[in-house]
């Protein structure tokens, strides 16, 4: 296994800070980890929020002791020049195992999160049932 590069270390630190900032309601660190054109893609099909919309949604959560807590259990990061992408398994008290993935970009000497996607991994043997439930719920709307 190759030794981590400076970029590996920087991006892993960035993502750790990103999650810790949400867990401790440190909005300056959380929003400071994002690019100006950041996009958050949430678990609901309607949740695609450009930064300004995501901040408007998220800011009230930062008025508490903790906005939300997702702890990284496993993470993979890859790079191509000044762009990186990652996927991570996360642990959350409410949802159990979740998954985060996204894009990071180098801005000057530092890295920032440009996109974050939060999802629920669905075991293959449950997928058909879950999809059927989603379809049924959509018909009710």
C-alpha cells in the first residue's frame, strides 16, 4: 500500500473537519470547507441544493449544540490534478450506515468541498422492496 501523499492527508483532514464542524455546530468551519459553488445532494430525490439554498436550510441546525453527526468509518480518495473525488461509509445514530461521496477541488494551497452527496446504501436483496415503497409513496403525492 502506497504512503499517503500530502494531498491525501489534506483532503482527509478537510473531510474530518467538515464532519466535526457539523457535529459541534461550528458553522464557520463547516461552511468554510466549501467552495463558493458548492452543491449538496441529499437523500431525498428533491434535494439538490446550491450553496446558498443549502446554507439557508442548514444554518438553523447550527444554532444547536450539534447540527448533525456523521462519523466516517471508511474513506477512499482519488485525484486527477487539482480535482479529487471521494466516497466514504458513514455511521449515524438515526440512520445507521450511510454513504457520502463528492468532489473536492484545490483552491490555491488548500482543498475545498465542491459537492457532497449523502445516500443510504440499500442491500441488493432489499432493493426491489424499497423501490416499490418509493413508487407507492410517489403515487400518493
